[in-house]
C-alpha cells in the first residue's frame, strides 16, 4: 500500500534535484571552506552560490544571510542575540501566544534572565489584533518576534503592517517564516523585517539546516562562539551539503511556487468541502481566508484526535493532531487553546498539511475513509448523542491532562 | 508505540455500547480535559453477567476499556473489585509510560460501576 503523506508542515521529502546538487559535496568536494587551497576554494564557491540563491529567494543581500542548523537555532539566535545586543536599551519583548516552541520557550527562558515578555492573545480564528500590539509597546521594548504563518492552523499574520509599526517605533522585528517559506512569496523589504527565520526541511530541502536573515545594521550578538565563519555571527565549520541543498531548495521554490500554491489550494478546498459534506459537526480551526493554501486543520467533535490518527494510519494516511493524547506531554495544543477552543474540541483536531506528492486521488481517498472512521468512534463516544447521564456523579480527580 | 494486543482491542473493541436499565453505572474522567469513560454492568447472582463501555479518548483508553470488559465478564463482584489498572495494562502486554493513566480510567470506571450497584441495592 502506498501511503498518503498529509503532514508537510512537519517535514517534507528532499527534492531529487536537491539531492543531486548535494551529492558531490560529500566526497568529491570535501574540503574545508575556510582553507585557502584548491580543495577549500571549490567548496567555498558552493556555499556562496547557495547564499546567493537564498538571498534572491528573500530579496536581500547575500551578506545578510546566516546559515544555521535549522529553524529552531535561527529563532534562538535572533531572540537571544538581539536581547544580548540591546539589553542596555530595554528589557521588553513582544510575541504571541501561538508561536512555535522554538520562539515560545526561548522567550520564557529570556523571562528567567530578567526580560519581560508580552504574549499577544489571538481571536477564534487564531488572528492577532494590531491594536493589541500597539498598546503593548513601551519605551523598554527592544524586540518584536511574531511568526509569519502558524504551523498548526496555517493562519497568516499581517507581517508587513507589524513591521511598519516596529519601524515607526524603532524596534527590532523578527519573524519566524518557517511555514511561510515556499508557500507565500517573501520579500524582506516589503515585509519590513529586520530578522527572518527559514528552515530547509519544510521546503523540500535537508533537515538540520536553516537561515537567519539579519538586516545590515541590525544589532545582534552571536550565540555560538568559535571560528569566524558566517561573518562572526555563527561559528563552526559549515554544514556544506546541507547549505548547498538549502540553496537549491530555494531556487526550486521560486520556480514552482505560484503553480504549486494554486494546485494545493484546490486540493485543500476539495478536502474541506468533501469532509463537511459527508460528516456532521466538523469545525474549521484557523482563519477562513488569511491562511496557508496547504493547511487544513479541522475538529471532528465528540471524537479524540489520537484515535482518529491511528485509524487514518491503518489506512495509510499520515496526518497530525492537536489532541493532548497524541502529544506525548499530554498537553493539548497551546495554539488551539489560545484560540479559545474547549478542550474536547481541541482534542478532536486533525491537521492535514498538503504538499508536492498529494493528488486529487489522495483527497478523494481520505474523503472516502474518514466518514466511517468518525462514525465508528462517535458510536463509541459517551459525549455523542444523549448518552451522558447528568444524574451520575463523575469523578474529576483522575484527569491528568 | 502500542503492543499488538492494544492495537487488536483498538481495532476490534469488545462490548461497545450501553446496557439499558443497567444495575450499575460508572462514569469517570471529565469533558474539560477530554477523556471520558462510561461503563455499565448487569449483575446476576453477585456476578457480572454483562458489561458494556463507551469511551472518548486515545487508542490506549479505548483498548483498556475493551480489555477491562473482557476481564470482568462472568467474574464475581469481589474478583472484579480486585482488578487494578496494572492488571489491565499487563493483560494488554503493557502500555507506553505516558499512557498508563488511561488504564487508570478503565479500572476507575469499573470500580465506580460496582460501587454504584452496591449503593443502589
Ligand atoms: C513555525 C516553525 N518554527 C520553527 C520550526 C523549527 O524548525 P526546525 O525543525 O528546522 O528546527 C518549525 C518546525 O517545526 C516551525 O513549524
Ligand atoms: S485518553 Fe488521553 S492520553 Fe489516553
């Protein structure tokens, strides 16, 4: 059975063209790019070509590109590096309550270091209000870090407008564009950002390599000290194969994005319509229009997400859930709870995130297998129908979520 | 992540449903945190003659519910009271550590149902 992979926001397969450009850099071009001899020079060239590709993907100067070991490191470097550089100017950070853990937990860490953090709330569609942002700014605010698109719901934040506010107040602005990259065009000047994170493995590149764009003149201290690589902003002998692969992945994204984005939107709408037509009580999680073309997060009320995922997996469909039961930590998704979803609805959420391998046939297969699965689980659910007996006392002490 | 036995009970859960005019009803968990289990029993000659469950929860919660119904069917009330969450987890060839609390739910629902039956008498 060929599996249907519907989890592209978690990671993507490496594009064959990307693998092809990486291969020579394992043993043929193996030199250390810092060496002055021929073996180093040809590798250095490979890195600089990749840097140019990423720069044209983000519409910036290649000197503003810092290669890192992934999205999480770029987020850490942006937040810790800017706070370290600007700590004499202020101690206040503004972010949102729905960031990826790489930003959220870094901000929590900064709180322990004496910084103050404002976590902007979101509405039922997962959207922030610019008014809230304006009101949160103080004369101690040194950094605003707000994601471009949410990984769980796909909701897209108004980055350009946020950037304008930051610029007016002369506050450094970082955006985590890991989920936006390859799905919506990026232009660091139009977006008014000072720093921007992307990660290769979300756009058909290899895992363990990312980029932090740092605008010329933006103040940031390094986090990893050592040799002078990446213009003293990130020490360590470069992940050459990863960097070369990332460059190619950006080239391919620029070439294919428009057509692919349109195609994925059609698939997403086909799945959404099909599911809501065939199944009752299906709720969309995320903004109805300001949303990534590839992301569909829906709650199937009265059923729990992990048991849905297990059933989908048995039919070869890979998806993910915001249910506490599927999280390992037994905490429901912080994104869905921040949107005000009741726990039992957050529990029934499933995220389908589309990508290059998906076809209309995949979507139709899912539309076919989902209704009986949901019906079976609902028949088993004490929350469905009128089976809950209010006269029976329920113990709540056993709840460990 | 789950044993074959867990998956077997998850795929083909035994004794799903709700006994009408049950002699004992046990309902544990809470909608706010998301996991709920409801167990209904029929008692004859101090023995559990029939038992059915309904569960809202993960794969482990569904499998432990199903297993607990198999374990207690035909057992005396005393025997049934001695069934603990560890008994249920063992019968399923173990559960992942983070899922042990789901087996609590099953044992608690059983004990609540027996208590409810005794109170009614
Ligand atoms: C929004 C967002 N930021 C950051 C990351 C982390 O990226 P990486 O896995 O490359 O560390 C992810 C990936 O899950 C993400 O979705
Ligand atoms: S019921 Fe939630 S983890 Fe098992």
